[in-house]
């Protein structure tokens, strides 16, 4: 229990992260399950809250739904839970527009080379192709 509490003292973690960490430190599966059960009972581990907080933090840093989903999977959050905290397309579009303005200025991006660079930038930050296309289409006439 002390080791698990030490892990949680640094930052919040998912149940899977704590389980993996305890297993790597040589704790038996039975001990790990008992500790996880107690930590959940005390409210120290809550995957819903962890997923919501982590998703919000990544959104604030300018990352899109795909990147958020990947990060949550890497932290052991179940897919169904991750889907509930990932931003909707409208929210994602607003975030992508904001980060585009910061990175490329407020003018429409019409030059093909700059448009390609902006698209790569957004895709690299985890925005869906639909969002990228919707933001970079205004010059296609």
C-alpha cells in the first residue's frame, strides 16, 4: 500500500498504471488486487476522473481527439471510458482553429505548401482528418 501511495503522491494514475507498476516491483497479483481495491474504495484511484483530467489537460495544450485517445490507451484507460471524455468534433474544431491561429497567424492558409505544412502540424497534434480538412478548405474554390 505504501508503494502505491508513493506512486499516487507524484501524480494521479489509472488503475492499470498502478497495477503494472506494482507488478514490476515484484508484488503478487493477489496483493496488487487487494491494494487496488482498497485504493478505489478510498477514492485514490478513479479512472473516470483520471481520464477526464488527462483529456482536459491535453486539450488545453492543443492536442486533438486522436492524440488524446492514444495517450489514454497508453495509460490503460478502457476505450469506452476514453470515448466519453474525448472532445466532440465541434470542440476539436475550435481547438484546432485556435492552435492554427497561434502557429500560422489569423489569415486563411491558401498557399499549397503552407497548407500542407499546416495539415501536417494538425495531424501531428492528433486532430482528425475531417477537422483538418474543414479548417483548410476555405481557399479551395
